[in-house]
């Protein structure tokens, strides 16, 4: 039983990490970098702020220098994906 619970926990953690994986290339493994030296550091952003930013990138109403790059990154994300990602970022 312990192996099943441990395996489930590891799998869940892996899925959560996988959601941020595409972001880590620019923002750092713990969201500690200014993406390509142009963005704000997003580590620890409140969930609401991240959700608003990601939805804004998706609909084109948010962003500066990296607006086009981010629009492509978030285009495939559902509202649930955005919420999950925002929760992860808030916990870094």
C-alpha cells in the first residue's frame, strides 16, 4: 500500500512539474529569472495576478516586449491549466 501511495504522489508531482516545464526554459526552474532579460520575475506571484496575466496574453490584452512569444505559449492552455500553473507559480 505504501508503494502505491508513494507512486501516486510522485506521479502527481511529476505532472505538476511538467506543467511549468515549458515556462522554465525562460523563467527558470523556480520562476526566478526575468525571461530573456525582459520580463518581470514571476516567482511567488499571487494566483490572481498570474491568471490575469496569462489570460491577458492569451486574448492579446496584456504584455509588453514578449507579448507575441507569450501569446503562442498560452494559446493551448485551458482555464484549468492556467489556474494550475498560477497555483504552481505562487508556491515558488
